[in-house]
């Protein structure tokens, strides 16, 4: 089987698995509770509960140091079962509970059949037949429902399929074709998740671990290797990010298809800077946390709507047992998860909430709203920070990057960065300093992930000038302006140039005015609707609610524009602009969809026909597709390079498959160090080279496993640090150079890597001559070669040959 | 009251049951042709003496066949030299003995396949440079033994040649030896006595010169240091057998005295395999178990037997010994050759019982075993009496049974040949004799009579014997285990009882045969047939990628080969069949003069890029 096929199967499997545990299973339990809600709302509820439940089970068990497969399964099933039993008991007499009896009846019937099968009372064929019949009965209904849904929502299904295909095309292809990690953060996250295997959560200090908990759960309970999850889970994550965006927009827009117009532009149009979406090529915590921002915002918006109805209808007797409270719970859970996963997501969620506060200001400050909101926010913060607080109380120090993040916010740390690593930066400040120096020298600091090799991207290569970023040196201009006009003009120009450089793929004339105009249009429309709220229900729409949402979106747009432009304005930067622009592009999709939605809604309202609004939004969606192809704006698949060769991952996968655990060692630079956890051992080539070149008479290098695999990049990667000879093959010249000196990963950067790989290559060639049958080529392609050494564990070879 | 109908039905069923049981027994007896020997091939079928004759001297290079060179003064007549010659003859290799290293240079147009250096016959103070020159020609070199540690310590060039970095101890005490996996067939073996009971097995050397090796060496056998030396890393243990490779040559060294006995046969084959990527060589592929002086058909030694077993001798043999022995050998799949002695004492009045003889011969036939004749160690005069008496016994009871194998211990060639002229033994074509450490394991006594040496005493297990067995199995796929029943059936006061003998034999036999399930089990006659074919065949092979083409000369029937591959797996054999012995080792049966082995693509990964 090809690795590509394996990766596709892994991606599919992990997508299905994640969907089942975070949406499917919660749906089984809670579909009755939310049956009367909109489908998108139900989905968000299930998703919220699923993620929160798993995340916090892992947190709890890890903090008690008892997390393993059995406890994780027991806790997940046990708590759910306990909740179910309590619910049943509260309903009254157990024997009269129809639902319980039905469930028990099914379980007993299933167990009876299983017992008969195992005891041989029924034959194997009969057993299989009964099993399939049961499955058919259970799933047949579901399948029929799906078909029925597709039939009744054909246009929407087609649009969704187009969006899904677009995502597979743009992001999936890269995942399927390039197997290694795309970001230098991932080995660190891998390490932290590995440590969770030993019940050592927060291994490097207290850090938001929500994302790690989810990955760990899938790894531990389902036996999927962490490195496989980190390689391909990013696709699932990205898919869900788009789904959440789509659902959110559908939730706030009033025409049926406006959301597709925005999402298709975001997913399929080649208009944004690559860095705005490149991070979707990896399973990174920040992006994972994005999944919870929009549900939080949606639940907050819904709270204002439902609470208003409750107040109007006087449903206030049961103070907390009202629908609006459940929306606040939804908000709190999602907001807590942004804290638990990544603080940047919390910042963005906060900004979005500020937008809502402005949009719904006419209700927000009323006691009947404000009190509950304050309590909810406090609860959310406590819930989100509780695991970290417990860890701190247990004596765990804060992880370094938390301090770094705080310093960024306080303006004490560098704003320049790559999109790849905050944790790595903290781990290696020296490297960071080098990078900053380099960034300052060439003004190009945005070219980050997968390295500095992004030049290999054809799209990047075609418009190099437009892709250049100039983040660091414009902010000071405003201080030179004399009058307010000049100041505003200067600020405008800076923001405009910043957007062009950092957010857009190429210069779009009047982009900033257009964005501002859209925000203004949304705000104006919203305000008008709020003013003329007597048109309360135009064609079935709640005008006040819709108007407030429009104002909120406009406010969010402005606030996000400020956030992404703080540095351009010479103000302290709340967030690294490399990260902020990811969110900004995300938000623009919402704004764009709303702008499409407004005329559709207005025209639909004027004619009092909802189908007109839907038809117009459909036309907009189709127009987006047509225009994309017509103006050649369709995005090509990402073809970023990775921090590891495909050959290396192919070998790792085969090695894990071919050998018993803990009987082998990989000598490699450097991601395998974390990837092979639980299966084998790792040895650093720099240690190997240092020992081999030592002048000691009796120098000896032994690696005490039966099999030793040596990874040699014949064409060494730059590993984020291009140099003059980037891309050159290993050579005797490289092998003759002095051994690189440095700490940590720096010895594998740039030219150092070439020197080490050259030394390893020529050593391997020589060793193969001495041990032709013991040292063999396990795998080789144009760029990479893996040697396999088989040795006797009781009489290890001295690898320190001259 | 039973009705007539029911009575009839019951009667019919009883008859039916009776018939079913008795019929099978009747048929078994009816078709049991115990009076003939199924292993007695006619002389025309038998491969006559067509053993390949190997050349030496100048002819060794000229005839184009593979040849080996033995360097060392007097090596042609030394035990080491004889064993090497034996090894060469089994594989059809020529041999050259070189007394003076300075006078020898390998023929560049036809280099030797392997050069043996017998250190006992070399003055290293004088010839180190010449040895270095010979070694650097690029041949595979085997140091059959090493000079003293002092010599090595004083001779830096020699130690460098051998891959020795340092002499750690001149004569270090070791408490056991580890034989590592992948060298000899049969896998890893630790010859270390873990308790008092096992100490009786320890007969391997306990003192060795302790050398620290250079990088580039590979150890196949290492001592386990005595506790007095403190903690030592595994790879720093005293090395017994190792390989050192430099830019030019592949050098093997044996830091022990194994080269002076047949124990070296497999070591040399394994070294040749280690020097090359893959190797294919002919083997006998036969393992035999021989019960000597069992059974006997006369009731003798009654007093002792009743005292020990509460039975007469024939009763003890039938009721106690036979069930044990046949059960054990059947479980191991072994075919036993029973070297019978019709009676032990020819001076008493007890005569062989015809019923007993028939009983055992029927059992032999049922089990696929074979009967031979044992020449119990009697005086010449008694021997003549025995032959006459035994001939009479066989003639009267099984006149058509041709005795084609016999066992004689410690006899001379002439004496044996004279025995074969007697009427009793005129059909014998295989003579089994006891193991001799330096003599050939099998040879032709005459044009159609072979002599096979046993390799192991079923009751005499020791670590050295086990190692020897592994070595011979590796070289030849051959073993012959004997169980001498004399002490059991003609016991004195110090003789062990059968239960002890059986326990010991069962453990040892399992140890000897257990690791070599792939090799066939045969009676002595079956082994003889295999040996004749083995000695007649010469094979040459050429590897081209994943294909090994093997050409045979002298093969007319099925012949057997061991292919060792360093982990590569066989995909198919065109012109033969194969079965796995262990990882990287296969037994191939060739049915044609030429066959091709196709190996699986070693690079085939489960997941490809």
C-alpha cells in the first residue's frame, strides 16, 4: 500500500472517529433535549458537549495521575451511564420507564445473541446474519434519514459538497502527499502528549492543554499513534473550522445560502496571504481552539434573542431553568474551552464578545441580562482555568511560552515571529534572537511554517513581491504627522499597506475602503433596523435581533481591523500579527456573508417572500463559484514543504510495523525523537558524530537495540533556516567540515544539517563495507536514505569506525 | 425378556463391533511383511562409490574448482589440517598445504576461496609480514587458532591484523560461553551452568586469552567473564570466535582449540557464510537414532532384571522399555534403527525366543523402524560364536530379512571387512561406528559399503557435545545419536536403572534433534542413501540479483542443500522444493541437475512512498 493511500485512510478514519466521539455519541444522548432546535444549533450543542466532556475527563484523570485506557473508557462511559441512571430515577419508577426498558431490552437481546454465538448454540452464519439484521435495523433508519435529508435539501447538499470538495482539494492534497510535520511546534506538542502517557500532564509547565487532551484521548483509547494523529488530525480540525464558520454564518444570516458564498470565497479563492491559512496544514492548538470561538459567539447572540422573548413573555419564575440559561451554558463551555486550548482564541472570543456587547448594547446593560452574563463569564473563566490552576497548586510552574505570550501582550517581547512555534522559541531563545536579527535585516518574517522552504510553493513563487511582508517598521510613521488629518491619513495608509502585505495575496484596489464600507453598511443597516424595530417581523425575520447582529458583526470587523493593525498604528501589539491575520481572514468571511445576506433579506422583506431571499443568496453562492473560475481566482492546493522528508515518515511507519516494540533505535535528526515514543528509541546524530570524532583512543559508540536505523537526508532539509547552499546534496566537503557546535536543535539548522548529514552518509557507506550483510539499505529515494543495522544485542557493534 | 428380533439385532451389532476391531488388527498383521527389510535396496539401485575426489597441490588451482589453502608448518598431518581436508572434501573443494608462508602468493587469476592459518605451525616473529601480505590479498582468512597472548601483545601488526585492540588478560577465567544467534544453525545457545546439576555438562574451556576488539569486528561466540573481574559490558566480554573486516580482507579468528576436531566443520561453513552475502552448500539432511543392543530375544540376566524391574528381561523390554522408547521417538518423529543382539550371553542355556523376535520385527515394520545387527564388544572367539548363533536365529525366524546395517564399536577397518564376509552380514552396506574427533564422519569402506560415524552418545550430553552437534548439523545436516542399552539389559550393581537412562536420553535427544526439525529423520539405511548422494555431488552457484542459479554435477537423485541468506526470504525454487530451517536458513531439495532459487525482494516495504 502506498503511504498516500494509508494517509488518506488515516485521515478518513480519524475524521470519522473524531466526528463520532464529539458529535455522534453526544447526539445519541442529547437529541431528545434539543430536538426542536435548528440543525446547526443541535450540531453546535453536540460538538460542545463532546469536546468539553472528553477534554475534562482527560484533565481530571491526568491531574489524578490515573489516566490510562481503562480509566479513560470507564470514566467516559461511567459518567454518561451514571447521568443516564440518575435521569431515569428522577423520572419515577424504574420498572415503568419505557425508555429505560426499551434500552435494557435491546442490551439484553444483544447480549443473548452474543452469548448464543460464543457458546455455539447458534451457528456462525446465523450469528452473522442476526448481527447484520440488527445493524441494518439500527442504521437503516439513519441511512434513510440521511437520504431523505439530501433529497429535501438537494441544493444545500450540493453547495456543502462543493465546499467539502474545495477543502479536500486545497488542504487535503497536501496532507495526503506530504507526510511529515509541517510546523516545528508539533514535535514539542508531541512530546507533551507523550508525557501524558506517563500521567505527566503539563510536562514542560502549565500550558493550555485542551487540545492535547483530545489528541491524547484518541491516542490512548483507540490506540492510534500520536504521531499519526498529529500528522493528519489537522485536516479534520480544518474541516471543522470551516463547518463551524458555515454554521455560525447560517445561524446569524437570514437567507439560506449566503453563508456558502462567504465560505466558498474563504476556502476556494486565492485572495488571502498564504499565511492566513497556512496554519491549517497542521494540527496546531490555536487552530483547534478556533473551533470554539464561533459557537461561543453564536450562543451569546442566541442568549439575547431568547432572553428577550422570555422577558417579553414573562417566563421568569424559574430564575435559571429557562432556555436562555442553556445558551449561556453553551457560551460558558465554549469560552472555557478557548481558555483550555489556546489563550489567543480567548482573546479573539473576547473581541467578538465586545462586538456583541456593542451590537446588543441596548440590552446588554440591563440587569436582567448583565447579571447573568457576568456570572457566566466568571464561571467560564474559572472552568477554563481550573485544570491549570489545580496544576499550579500542585506545584507545576508555568510553561515558558505563557510568559512569552504575556510579554507580547505587554509589549515586552518581540512581535516578530514565525507562525510556526511559540514553544520552540521559548525553548531556544538564542535561535529566536538570530531569527529576529535576520528578520530585521531582510524584513521578511512571515514566511514561516514548513519552513523557510515555502518558496517551493508555486503560488508563492509566482508573486514573490506581493507575498513579502513588512511587519516591523512602519508604525513609527504616524508619530511624524502634524495634524489630526495627517494623522488619520497616515494611519489609513499604514493600515491599508498592512492589509495588503499581511492579509491579502495580492494588492486589491480599494480593499480597505471596501472593508470599511461593508462594515459601515452592516452597521447602518443594523442601526436602521434597530431604529425601525416596529417592522419587527418582516417576512418572518426578527428585525431587532438581526439589526443587533449586523451591528455586532460590524463592530467585530472594526475591532479585528484594529487588532491586526496595532503595530502599523505604532501601538502595543496585543497579538502577533501572524496569528491575528488568521482570525481576521476568518472574520472577513462573516462580514462578506452578512453583506451578501443584507440585500437578500431586504428584498425578501420588501416582497414578503422568503424564497426571494433564498434565491438571491443562492445566486450569490453560484456567482462566487462562477466568478472564481471566471477570474481565475481558484486556489491551488497547498504545496508547502515539510520539516521531514516523506521517506522518513514512510520508514518510520514501516519500522513500527516490521519490528517488535523497543527492539529498535532510530538515529535521526530530529522529529522522530517524539514520533516513535512507545515503540522504539531515538539517538541523536549530533551525539553520534561528536563521539565518533572524539580523539579518545578507546572511543566506542554502541546502541543497545537489535536493530538500528540511520536516517540520512541525501539532500538535507534546511529546517526553517535556508542558507547559501540550500538544497545541495551531501558531499565529502560537508563531511570534512568541523562538527557543528550548538545547543538543542540549532545544530540541525541550515548548513549544520548538511554537515551532519554528510558525515553520517559517508560513515554509513564505510560501515556498510565493513558489515555488508548486517548494514543494509532499508529505503532509499532521491533525497533520503535509511540504513538498517542488525546486531546482536549481547555483542553490540562498536559504531565508532574511523 | 428379549424378543427374537431384538436378540438378532443385538447379535448383529456385537458381530459388527467385533469385526470392526478385529478386522483392522487382522489386516495390519496380514499386511505386516515383517520378514523383509524395506530399506534393503538392491545393489543396482545403490549409489556405488562415486565420492568426489578432491585435488591438492598444483592441480588444485589448475582444475578450476574452488580451493582452500592451509598455511602452517606440518599442517597436512596435523589434526587441524585433517579436519580442514575433511571439510574441503565434503564440498568438493581442492586443498593446498603451505608450510612456508614466505613462499606462498595466491594465484591472482584464481584466488583461493578461503585461507586457513594454523597458528600452531607458524613462527609469527618471522612470518608476520608474509601473513599480512597474504591476508591483504583480499581473500577470506580463517585463523584456526591463535598464538599465545604474549605473542599477540608483542606483535602489533599481528594484533592489528586480527582486529585486536588490546590484550585485557592473558588467561582469563570464564564461567561459560555464549554462542550467538545466526552463526551456527540451531540458534543462540548459552553454555553456562546455572546450578550444580548443570555443572556436570560444563566441559568447555574455562580459561581464554581476553582480547578487546577494534571497531569493525563482529563476535559470534564469547565467554562470560568470571565474577572476579567485576561488571563488564556484554560487548567487552572475552571473545572466542570473531570476524574482523578491514578495507581489504575479511578475517576470522578462533580463540580456542575447536579447529582440531570435527567441531570445526560447521564453524568453517558458518564463517564462509558470514564472509559472503548468501551461501548454498550440499548437506546430507538425515538424522538417525540408533538403539544399540536392543532388543534381545532371550530371557537372560533374570536375577538382576527381576530385582530392578520385577520382570524378566523380555518382559521388561516389552512392557517398560519399548513403550517408553517408541513413544519418545514417535513424538520426535525419529526413525530408529535397532541394532539387535538376539542374545547377550551365548554360553548360557537361554536361547532367543522366536515369538519375541517376531513381535519386535512386526513393531519395527509398523513404526517404519529398521533392524540392524550389533557386534557387541566380545572377544574374537565369542564373536565367531555369536555370528553363527545369530545367523541361525535369523535364518530360522526371518530368513528373508536382509541385514543391511550393523553397528560395531572401536573396530579396525580390516576386522570390519572380515566380518562383512560372513553369511550373516553379507548384505550389510552400512557400518555404524563410534564418533572419532578427527576422523571422517562418513566414508566408503569398500566400493559399496559405507562407514557412518555416530555423532552423539544419547546419554553423554555435555556442552561441548552440544556445540559439536550444532556445528556438524550446520555443516552437513547430519546427526546420529546412539543409545547403548547394554548397561540396562546386562547390568551390574552400578548400572543405572532404565528410568534414569530414559529421562536422560529423552532430554538429550530432544536437545540434539529439537532445533533441527527441518532435517529429515531416517534409519541408518536411509541415512546411508543420503550420504552416498551427498558425497557424489558437487555444486556451484551464481547469484544474479535476487536469483541464485545452482548447477550440480554428480547428482542423479534427490539431493539436499542449505541456503543461508542473512535474513532474505525464498520466494520460489525452480527445480526443487524448500523448507525453512530458521530465519535466513532454508533446506532445499533439488530434483534436477540445475535449479534456481528466487529470493523475495528485500526492499519490499509494506508501505511505499
